[in-house]
C-alpha cells in the first residue's frame, strides 16, 4: 500500500470555497488561507443560531499501543461514510503539534484513505494557531517576569511564579532551565522551564472558549485569560494575568486563532481543525467553537478525544461538556487486535519497530486475555449515560476468529453494537457498517451524566477518577501535592473539574501495567491549576509536560526529493 503522503499527493482536493458552499456556509463567512484552507468567521454562529443542532458523535479508544490505533482515521472515515449515506457530516479534530510530528507519534490528521488533505498543510503550521498560542503564552510569561523585575509592586514571590515558557517542540533539554543570567541588565536569575505548547493553559483556554456570537466568544477568551494565575505574592495570594496587565495583549494575539479552520478529507468531506491540547497532559479535545459551528451547519459532528476513553474521553465529558450546552449522542470506542493482544501481557510493542511475527499469528485467546481493557473502557464510557459502539480498526493480518472474539467481548460488556472498520484502506466504503450502527445508536435513549459533582473536595474528585475510571484501590499524595491542594482550596479554586496528567499507555499511571490493572496505589506527584481554562491539573507518577525525542525521531526521515516534494512525512 502507498504511504499516507503518497495517497494524499494523488488526491483531488476541491477549492475550499466549494467545500464551504457544499456545506451551506455563505462566502462572507469564509476567510481563505490559500486554496485549500479557510478560517470560518464566528459571526456564522449568530446568523445560524435558530437552526436545529446536529448530533454529536464522540470517537475515543481503548488504551493504545505506542503505534496508535487509528482513532483519528476512524473519526475521519466515519464522517466520510455518514456523508456517503446522505447524512451531512462534519469532522472536528485537533490541530497537529509539531512536537510529535517530528518525534514519533505522527500527525493527527488520519491516514491512508481516511485523512485530511492536503496532508502537509494540515499538519505543518496550518493557519498558525499553535504559534499564536506560543506567542501569547510567552508574552504573559515575559510580562510576569517584567513585573517582578521592575520594582515588584505586586510583591511577586519569584519562587512561586507559576507560568513557564512554551514552545511547540519535543525537547527534554528545556524541561528545567535557569533564566536571567548575565547580570542585572539581563534579568534576575531564577529556575523555571518549558512546557510543550499543547500543555499551555492558553491552548486549553482556546479549546474551551464558547459563545453564541463572535463577540461573546472573544469576551469569554478575554475573561478566561484574565483569570489565569501566573504567580503568587509573598503573602501567598494568587496574582492573575489581569493583575500584571498581560491579558489584553494575549487576547489580541489570539483573536484570529478563535476561528476554526476548514479543510477537507480525501473524499472532500468537510473537516474543522481547531485547538490542540494533548490528552495525556491536557484535556485532549478539539475546540467547543468548532463543535458549535459544526452542530449548526450539519446533521452530525464527529469529534475525537485524544488517546483513550480514560484520557480524552473522560475529559470530553467532565471538562468540555460542562463548558457548553453539549448534547452528545454516541460514543465510538476504537479497538485493534494488536492493542488487545498487547494488553494480554504476552507481547511487547515498541515504537518505530515492526510487530513480532508471534503477535501476527492467529491467537484469539490472547485477544480474550487482553479484552479486559476493552471491557473496562466500555464500562468507563457507559458511566456517562450514552450508547457505545465499538469500532474494530481492521488490519490485514487480523484473523476472523480474533474479530469474533472482539465482537463477543464488546457485546458481553454492554456495548450497543460492534462494527469492523476498514476506512484506512477503503475510505468511506470501509466505514458503512460503522456509520449505519452509529446512526442507529444515535436514536437510542441516552442522557449525559457527569462522573462527580464539582462541589466535592479536590481529593474526593481525584479519588473518584482513580477508582472508578483507572481501577486504582487508593490515591497517594506527595507532600508537595498535598500542600498545593490546600492552597488551591484556600483560595476558592476547589470547585473545578479534574484534568489528570498521566500516561496514555495504561489505565493506570504506569505504562507497564497493561490490561485493566486493579488494586494499585495511584500516586499524585504535583497539582497545578489552570484557573483560566477552569480545571485542576494533577500530575501522576513521572508524567512530563515537555516530551523528549527518541533515539530515532521522525525528523530524521523528513526531507525533500529531487523534485522538491516532501518525503518521509508518513
């Protein structure tokens, strides 16, 4: 089979204005960025406010292997298949971070015959939103240090400056740095560090802004940025971005980033790409604004949540759905035979390496053994009150007996139905079964439930997550984490949802624990707060907010050929 980049190069994208016209978006709301990308003016929300809302479909997954299980490809393929069935549908996905693009995970635009095109445009810079987030974030960080440097009228405690710098790259060397060296004219030395831009609070804010008009969305953005806690003073009181007079400039830098970007799939189905928070170190969902636009102009909006149901899926419900009038209809849970076999504990999957021959051998017993993870993720999804359809992303080496085992596990665990999806190799034709079952599931009764009430103590909400979703027996806290929780509750920040930062490779905090581990202690190392975004941000185990590069990153393979074409980009 051709590479995703080769398939994309042979595709026939429509001019983006034609994609918008087919979707019923008037030209006055379309701001082209070249031939195949456009920003959508949020004045559309006001004009279309009386239109009935479409149905929202969430695509998430079981706990993945390091190779990824095709969740975004499934979301894109499902949107194409729904359109093929005559159901006007928009896919809503996150923007790719350049960190994993040049690292190892790859882009977030699908693949094969279920991808966004042009591929390079979709994963390299897009319309500059991530760079705008980086700039606005670092502007706030610079103004925080500047307020401390010039007379320190706010009594900023340099040991408690909360905001770090942000950059869209995987670079472990920037995790901990010392700034302000070289004498007083160059600043005052202090220890700090960098986070990847996907972990920036501003990225989370961008993804959680909502409004029924353009002005409402802009005002919500401004208010959220103003509430960001950037430091504490010497008496322990929080200092906000408003207090250091940084929120206004950051808002101006981000005002164009509020507009979702319209692109298309390989079959010309419309895609809204907007926002890029990771699910292992942030809340892992595309923006509310993209969903709001899509729900006003289409019958279905297929949105994806990062990594697994215990990660982006749970955060979709407990964080994103609390922030606007969400009415999701169905959860699609993506699974693969290889991931289920890996959860048996008998096989090891390493990034950048081919699967072992033993793993490709017919072995339904290993699928059943690893099915504990699928069962638990179905249980997790059903906690939120919606029907679940399992989508088995089929690979050429999957065997009928193994597929039958997945169906048996899914239906016994309470899934509404199970479908085999081949959208990667067949495009929309390979997603018809899945689309038909999603349509049927969307007609089933369901009522969104949240996992916990917001007025519970922070430790109670963390414990609910750890025991109900992750399978832990109890939670432990470092001294630092306990002290941080006490400070947050003392300042009235306790009534916020939890956004857990943990590994995506296990239901637990430990990537080595496969399947559905139980009886373990879930350790909280540190607790941060994203007050502007509106969530508490515990960090479990050794999770890092700045990823590092492997020994053989994807960047080594990316180049141009003798004709000037990009090669090596998937």
